[in-house]
C-alpha cells in the first residue's frame, strides 16, 4: 500500500481529520520509527509486531557468484520485523 492510499483510507474512516493532518501524523510516526531503529533500540506495537535491529558480522570469505572472486562484506545492521500472534492469526484466517 502506498502512502497516498493509506492517507485516503484513514481519511475515509476519520472524516474529522483533513489530509494534511493525517500526512503529518504518518510523517511523525515514520520519523520516530527511523530514529528509534537508528539508535539500535527496538519498537513494539502491541497486537501488530516488533521491529528490531540485528548486527550482521563482517565476512571475509564471501564470494561474488558471477566471478567466484573473494569479496569483503563489512559489519552491517539489518532491520527485522516479527509479527505478533494476533496479526499472524488475522492473516492466516
């Protein structure tokens, strides 16, 4: 779902809010999520899921599959999402 579709859907369910207010709320949420994950903390929304960062170790023995050449992969951070039991149940119904 795109951001514009999300705004339209939220606006149809909440007619008292105008489009700019909804867009501002979504931007604040995404900025705060970005800052929390950038600091290395996790974010949990009960009933929805949890975002957390995982540090992937550096790898000296990685290979480029097309040339079979050894390459170095530095340490990096990967963002993961784990859905809650409630969300999994809703999806699998």
